C-alpha cells in the first residue's frame, strides 16, 4: 500500500503544480481539462489508500485530506510511526 501512496502523492503534487503553472501563465483550457481530473483522482486515491493502510494512525489518515501535499504528509507520518 505504501508504494501506491507514494505514487499517488507524487502525481497529486506534480499535477497541482502544473495546474497552478498553467493558471498563472498561459491558462490553456485544454491543460486544465486534462490535469484537473488527474489531480482529483490522485487526491482521492491518496485519501483512500491512507484510510485503508493497516496500522495507520488517525493523524496520518487526517493528514491525507490536506490538498496538494496530504499524501506526502501522510507518508512522512507513517514512516515516523514505523520507527
């Protein structure tokens, strides 16, 4: 499950950065149309994966709901718990 969470967190963070880059520069609707659903799906996968990870604390589960960086926050919390 952690591998899925790592990939989803990376896709979520990169896609939101690209969405903001598009917004503040050229603002092409096609880019927003492609990246918006990609970001939304990665966000939902991050949340579902964090919620279904065995042994995840409540804190890690709640952190996964933070937009754009929630996956990384949850991963960081899970790695601290594993120590």
